[in-house]
C-alpha cells in the first residue's frame, strides 16, 4: 500500500506542502511516475505562504478574475478565485502541467480551465478578454479613486462615466474623500515603499507619543508580512480614545468610533462587517526624502501652504487603527493579513473549533466565554493551530 505518512504528518504539523519526489514515486511503482504531485491543506491558515511565489503568472491571472468578480458584486466567485490563487502561491515550485494539481483543494473547474489555458496556450482567453473589457477598465480606474467603492463606480458607469476626465466633466457630486482622492490620484496610484512607510511611522509615532506617552505604534498590513511595497501603510495604535494630533500632516481624514463593548455585545462577530475600531483612513502628506532629513514639527496652516507651493512631497494612503490594550493581540492578528489568511482563520475558528474570531476578541461558543490573549501565539494555541509568523501569512 502507498505510504502516506509523510502527508498525514505534515497535515498534522500544519506544514504546507510536501512534494512527492520522483524517486519515492518510482520506488512505490506508481504508474504516473513522471508526475510531480503536490499536496496542500485546504485552510490557508494551515499553510506557510511566503512572498516567494513560484507561479506568479497563474496567480496574477486568478487574482485578476477575483478582482473582476469582487468589483462586480460576485463575492462568492471572488473568494473562490482568491482561494485557488492562494493554493498555487503555496506550491514549492512552478506548475508545468495540470496533472500535478490533481487532488489539490480549492481548485474548481473554472480555475483549472484558466490554469490549463495558460499552461497550454501561454494565456487565458477569459483573463485577456476581461483585461480588455471596457467595463473592467472603467471599474478599475474609478475604484482606484480613494473613497470610491464598487457600488459607486457601477452607478457612474451606468451614467456613461468611464474615465477620470468624464467624471470631472460630469458634474457628479463628490464627497470629501472622493475629492481628495481625485486630487491626489496619481500619487496614490504609486506604490508606497518600505522607506516611505518607515518615515511615516516615525512621524506618527512622534505625534502619538507626544499626546499619549507610552502608546504603542505597530506597523501592520502587508509591510508587517515583509512586503517591500503596498497600496497604503497600516498602523495599529494601542490606546483607547484620544484623537491624534496629526494636523498639518493629514490631507484628508475620516475617523470612525470604536463602538465595541464586550459585555453588551455578546459573541465576538460584529453585526456588520466593519470592524468597530476607532479607525482613521487618511491621506498623508509625506515630504520627499531630502526634506525629511530634518526633524518635522507640526505644520501651521501657513507652513502647509508654503510646503504645497515650494517643496516636493507626495500623498500616501495611511490607515490608522486604534485598539485598547486588552484587544491588542486580536487587532494585531486581525490587521496583519493577508485578507485571505484572515478569512481562513475565521473560517477555521468557526467551522473547526466552534469559536468566533474577530479583530477584537475570541469567543468560545461551547464554553460560552471570551478567551483572553496578550499575544498572537496564544490565539493560535487556542485555535489549535501551529503558530505562523507574519512573513508566512502571505496567502
Ligand atoms: N483586512 C481584512 N479584511 C479586509 C480588509 C483588510 O482582513 N476586508 C486586514 C488584512 C490586511 C490589513 O487589514 C490591511 O489591509 P490592506 O492594506 O488592504 O492590505 P495589505 O495586505 O496591507 O495590502 P497592501 O500591501 O496593498 O496595502
Ligand atoms: Mg496595507
């Protein structure tokens, strides 16, 4: 009989991928000796996914279809493509034929068709068609505006607006976020570098600590997972209620209050999708590197005008999340990402452990109580998972 202990062992250990090497296969005299098979656990939170992706062409194609589905209000299809892409990201080497994918989880007929198309013809007709489609291009351009979601873009497209120029000419009323988004469109489309993230981190830290001595500022999101660029910079600030004194640095800000009350709220899963942190989506004004050399102090309105007129700076999306100390570990785990890794953690908690995990707390449905944690490691332990460091959460 086929010895699969290597597989069950790695499943138990939560180890990602075990490659069935050719020699082992030949020893076992399996017919498909030429096929290198992969195996991957189906929950992304059982896998270690680094940034070292061996199948970028395939994962880019599936991610594009995921994005198109998400922009078209087809979240189910979006998640299916995201899961398929994430499985390929976890493979230890490039896929060369679809037979290698036999038995892998999360690869439905649709995703397999796309993969086969690319492996056999060099491209997927569906992906190429989507990329060229006027609708997809318009959805992309419009949702790239800070403050514009899929629903708004959809409405504008129905009104015949497909480009920024048409939007500006249309006389549509834009809210403050969208006005700022349009104004800084080109800047915000430029990826943010780690150096820029660090520079912003220093400014945020100084501002926060001056108001809240002892506050903790942690870089979260993609940069915490080791990414070198991002679409924004995400920070977790551990302190309950104070308003940040970043006037002069923020070109746009919108804060939401933390309305989470453990005692009153019952299970951790919030009623709406929106996490109930005090949160500030902002557009940050970051001076060019040479300007940053000198210590930045708070800008007066005159400074801001002068800076705008004479010196060079760029706008950067900055997402500030504030959490009370008691929720720190949950916020850290919940905001480090990737989005799919987070989704899979919550699915694992709910389906396999009868627990509700959010960015605020972990609730054990069987015991009927909240489980306290002060570190991410403790939360993984409660969930019966091997600890996965941020750099391996890039599902
Ligand atoms: N997050 C999540 N679910 C969402 C949105 C966000 O779990 N619907 C979490 C996971 C990542 C973190 O918040 C920050 O979000 P983004 O900045 O959108 O993601 P990112 O991984 O930091 O990507 P990028 O590097 O492009 O900023
Ligand atoms: Mg981010």
